[in-house]
């Protein structure tokens, strides 16, 4: 079972009751996530010419292809 996202992947703050206009714009639409959406831990991000991989130490990895 997958937990719903509770934190912003760009700033790490809670999605509930937060203002995230600066986090959701055309510039950030193509950027990889920097924070885990489930626990807000900073993720290890690797960007390659073909995409990106982001890994949370607690929840595992996700990729630009949507697998993980």
C-alpha cells in the first residue's frame, strides 16, 4: 500500500496548509524531487542525460520514468 504524499518534493514542507506557489512553476516542473514526499527527508538525486533517480534512505528510489 502506498502512502499519499504529505510533503512538498521541492521544499520539504508539509502540503497541508502551506503555500507552495514558488514550488509549482514551469521551472520546477522539470526538476527532480529533492525531498521525500512521505517523510520530507532530503533525497540523494542523480541526474543523467536520459533522466534522474532520487533515493530516500527510508522509502527507496523513484525515477523520472515513474518506477521505483
